[in-house]
């Protein structure tokens, strides 16, 4: 087999043909297809959340009709995290009009920060309107395992139909994992938890029939879910016991923050009530005034993107923001010495996720709210026993304790180097630009190790990542590439850069964070740069960082040629661009006009889009 590593070629098979004079190498033959002919491929996606749904849209527009695509979704409906998380108070902390796809604007968001129900409905409408549900997305189907078959250059899959219990095999030329990182929820490790006599609820699996009315409820955890649940259920409970082990930075209301910066004039022009709901007149203006709507979206997006300097360690921006946050939290807690000590961090701002939480701090000052700052020794049938021996009787326990954030796949994922579950369980997860993994050919993932998951809207990230992935698949389809994978050397260099960069940020400072897999160590969850930096990085495909297996390099699912030549894709001398009756054979004149006077970056972006 001939494998291309950048500009070098290693020959590992067919040596007999080269040394035996009686078996000459086959003569090279021209491929009788025009340049640009796309080989048909089968693509399997995992997960129908925002990333998976956007991937369907992107592939349809960039690969046209040269592929088949199926998405396996384990849940009964689409929406991913917004289908799963239905706890009281669940909403996004990104402004609504920036937490959407650029190709599907929603001018009817009811609140500045949308609820889980509204976001899930938005994603569901897209699937319905674009005919994704039955034609592409298979709900209640779970991928149980994936194995790379080198001889066929394809993934062999085991899939379960959760409705019927049936298990079946499938295959994919390309496997795209959009299952997400904050997806595999876990119970806290508390002795006796599941022997508790009352209700035990996890924030990611909130039962529709569960009621807090007139109960003493313990809420364990003060992460992004816990700080939303506490004020939401408080009006119903008899008593609320909130277990807080680690202080966390609580942001002032985001609208208030925006109104103090460059977006102030825009915020002042928006009609919002005290609960940050848009007025009916405001929604109508969004619908009928496209220039104003676009200006609003771009202004808020720009302001959100400008927050990166805050997480730069020891920067003036961070010092100022930390002082403002500390002042805000102290004021809302009315200077209560015990609560301030328990809730205001002494670690760097940004080391853990900064969380907006309207009414959370105010709720903790209520007379029937008990804030517990020590550990839980065990759970008794009707109570929590604390580390001090104190026993607090409760009727229900809500675990807002998060997810498995190890990046280990939930199913065996076996590539050239073995099972990724084993490789990443005991070592630091590494990926190429967060979306490809060495040893896993034709495999891509959304929001893998060191993605910009804490940098802003996942929707926009998904669009850029999907465009990159689709471009790589298109390259393989049209250039005779059977298998493509980032080299270990490239990933090692990329990881070295990450390790050298992260100490500049608050993310790497001393605290326990899911950014560091729930530990105080190396940052594995965040991109080494700003959001714009990530987008810029993905604009250019670095072919030198990949290893290729070409058509004719042995095996190959029936696509082998009579001779190994990386340029065989050049074909019969004609181009699909001149032969397409619906195409524009003089497209280059339009590109030249489009890029006249443009910056180098703008020209590069235009060229990339034209290639895709």
C-alpha cells in the first residue's frame, strides 16, 4: 500500500511487482472523467442537535447530489441538549438572535435570552421545513460501535433501534460525530444516593411530573444548571437547601453589561420589559425592518466577540472585570460575610465558566434558604449527612452535577491505533483543530478537544466547522482520496502550541473546572485564542498536515485503479465547470470582480467558498 505523508511516499505492499521482471507494473491510464467529478460517498452522522442539523444543511448545499447521508439520534426527538434539558429556568446565556443559524434567522424570539423550549422548537421547525426528519434523521437510534476497515477504507458500524430493540450493521465512507460534550450526564458519587426514599432528580433528566411544591428540596451544585434551577423552583418549595462546594463568578444581567459598552445605543433602542421579553412592537420591527435587524444582530455579535481579552491572565481588562464582578456580587448579597466568602471566588475570573444567573444571588438571602458549603458524607433515606455529622432532612434531591467531560466516546471507536476510549481514558485527549483525530481516518467531530466551546454561540461554531468538514469531504470526492487523516506529527505540534499558550489565560489558573476535565490541570476543552481566531484558522485547509490514501492504494471498496497516481483525478482534460449545462463557465470573471479591492483575507475567504 502506498501512503502519502505530506510530500513523502512510503511503499509497504506490492514489492513483488517491482522486483519480479516477469510481473511488470501496470501502465498508467487516464481516468475517463472530467476534472471535478465527485465520487459518491455515504456519510453517517451521530447526533441531531444544533451541530448535526447544521451538518445536514451544509452537506446538501456544498456536496449537492454526490452523497447519501443518515443521522442516528438516540433521543426520541431532535434538538440535542435543548431536547434533553427541561429543568425549570433552563435557558441560553447567549443572546437569542446570535444563538441561531445565519442561514435561518428567527425574527420572532420572545426573550433576549431564549428558553430551552423555544430553542428546541426552533430546531424542530428547521427539521420539518427542510424535510430532515424522515429522509435523513433516524431518532431513537444509537450507534453502539464503530470500526475502521482499512481494506475497504470505510467505517463499519453497529447500530441499535431503541424502539424495537433490533441491532443492525451499517457502513460509512465518512463518520461525523456531533453528539456533543455536555451530553453524557452523570450522578454525583454520593453513598446512599439511590437508596433515598424521596425523589432524586438530575437536571439533565428532569421528569415532567416532578413537583417541588411545599417540599424541602436540596439542590446540589452551583454550575450553569444549578444557578438557574434555584431561583426557578424557590417560589414553590417549603425550604431550599443549596449545596455549594466551590464559589463561582456570577455575571450581572447581560443586558445590563451590554448597555454599559459599545452596544449601549443599540440596547437603548430595543423595547424590553423587566423580564427581558421583547415587546410585540419590537418583534414586528425585527420582522419588517431588515436593515435594523441586521444591525442589531451584528452589534451584539461584535460585542460578544470582544470579550476574549477578559480571560487573558493579568490583563487590565480582567482586573477591571473582576473588580466589577466582585462589587456586583457583594452588593446583591448585601455584604453578608458568610455568603460572600462562600460564593465569591478567589481564583481568576474565567478559570471556571462565568455564569449569568438572574435572581440567583437574591434567592440565597431568603430566610427559608440554607446554603451548605461543606461536603456530603452520605445520603440517608430521608436526609443528607454532612461531613461535620450534621443531618439535614429533605424530601427531594436535585443533582445539578453536570456531565462526563472526558471527551472519551460513549461507544467503542476503533481506528488504526486501537480503541479511542482506551487511548483517551488514561491520557490527554488530542485533536487536530478540535475536529479530526490522528489514527481515525475519514472521521470528524464537532467540539472535540480544545474547541471554542466557551467562546460564544455554538450555532455559529457549528457552521464554520461544518463548512470545513464538507470541504475536506469534497476534496476527497474529487481528488481520488479514499482515506484522509491528520498526521500525529501535526497534532503533536498543535498540542504543543496549546500547552504553551494556555498559561496566558485564566483558564489555566488554579481551580477545578470542566475546561480541564473536572480537574485542576491541562486545559482540554477550550481553543487557544479568540472566537474570531478560531474562524480564521479554519478558513484555510492545510493539506500538509494530513496523510492520504489514494485510489489504487490497495483495498478500497472497488474503487482501485490500474495504477497508483495522485493526479489521476485530473481525468480526461475537461472540467465539470465547462460541461455543466447549468454552471457558469466564466465564473473566474465574477470572482475577479468580487475580490477587486478586497483585503488578502477577504480574497482568501472568497476563493475558499468558490472551491467548496
